[in-house]
C-alpha cells in the first residue's frame, strides 16, 4: 500500500506525497535548521516548530485506494466498436491493436464514457472479460 503524509500546519490539514513530506523534514534538519525552534521526529509522526510561529505536524498514513475507473477502452482502426486493451492488445483477440492515434497520445476512454456515448458500442467479448 502506498503511503502519504497528513500535514497539519496551525490546525489546517492537507495531504502531501511522501516525497514532499520527507523533503520538508530534510530541509528542516539541514538548510532550514536556523529557522526551526524545535524538531521532534518519530517513526510515523514528525513535528516541526518554526521560529516564525508556525507549527507543522507530519503523520504518515496509508494512501486512499484509487476509486477512479480504469481508462482502457479504445477503437481499433476505423470501427465504432470499442475494445478493452491491456498492454496494447485487445482482451477479446490478441491480434487487435488500438488505433495509432490512441497509442501515440494514450487517449483511452472509461467504460462509463463509452456506454453514455451514442457513437460507440462495447465489444461484447471484451466486456465479458
């Protein structure tokens, strides 16, 4: 599971990536040490109190699981049938490839977009898999 930091600065909590959180800690310990009044660091909780009055708390947490729908539907050549692709191969037949434009730009669609669209239909074999 991916990790993130919940960053609280003077009561306002935001979510930052693990890289941003560690960068702030590293800065507070090295170049920015003259700006820091106190620094407490533990296994998954870090607290930085700056001389200008700011208090920053970084708490390590699990990242929320992605709920976004996968974008893996595209057309093959000039047809209006949308196939489901993984590793640039259709799930129904491995010989079917996405259009060149889709491969070069990475413009795949979600299943719900295809269902709402009146121009395209889902490949029944890909939809079953």
